[in-house]
C-alpha cells in the first residue's frame, strides 16, 4: 500500500513539474511575441518619422519632373499617401516585400507610377499602416504626393476579393489608384481574402511648399537605398 501511495505521489510531482515547465514555456513565448510586436511597431514608427521628415524637406524643382521619368530602386521612397478623414498618412516605397511592408506602404512594381496612365496599386498591412481602411467610404479623398506633384483621388468603390483576383491590379483606361490589404482586418493568422479600395484621379497639381533642396537631392531620394 505504501508503495502504491509513493508511486502516486511521484506521478503527482512529475505532473506538477511538467505543468510548471509548460507554463514557463508559454510565458516565455508570450513575452517574446509581445516583445517582437513592440519592436515592429517601434521600428515602423521610427522609419515613418525619419522618412516623412526627409520627404517633407525635399523640394519641388523649378520644373517638376515626373516621377516616372526617374529610375526607382527597390525600397526607394516614391512619396506619401494621405487619407485625411481616416487620419491615414504614410510613406510609400517601391516594392512589396514583407520587409518593406512592415515599415511602409508598398508600390507594386508591375503597376503604373503616379502620373502614368493606368492603375497605381499600393499594398499595406491590415494590422499596420492600412488598418484605418476598415472605415473607408465611397467619396473619401486620397492624396498621393511625390517630390514634384500632388495627385488627388476620390474613392469610387470597395470590394472583398480572393487573393487570386489579380484583375484588380490590371491596367485601367483612366488614371486610377488601387489600395490592397488583407481581410478580415481582425482575422488571426493568414487572412483568406483581400480588401480592395479603388479610386479615380480627380486632380493633379505641383507640390506646394518652399524650395529647399536641389533636383539632385530628389533624384537621390527616389533612387536611394535598396532593401
């Protein structure tokens, strides 16, 4: 009888040790996940702050150059997107890799650049810079700024599509802007669909603001560092 009791006590102690180890492992994993999430948010904030400040210091040259006339390296800053009603404002870079989208809104390289005829497509993370798009409405105004010009668009429609619906990225007969992010916005894990915002260009004007830097600085900003 004593042997049976001792065996039961040993099994109970072993179970407690296993549970304590499991709790410690889950706690460590949770701390690591929270730390990484905090790092990602801080890294994105710092990147946006630095690049926004740099972009705003870049001036309009005497004769604004079309951004499409300048070769843009992967990761090079194209401009800035703003949706005033949603308080969405972010730097736009060339490329759509995970590393780039973690910090900025990415321009899909196979689509038109601002100022070109066709469809300008931008991608962003639903749990990052494009989170405010969950509240977008038809008629909302979107401003896309490049070092030389400001393009204003108006939202025409939104849609939820499967990831295979690449038709939303195809060229358009008029100058359009397409924003793409994952959907649902609060889905845990790999989201099954994509949320698409389509807007049409309604105006274009020279970028306002005093001239501070030369055209060479603008070219450097656009062609500068690769990912």
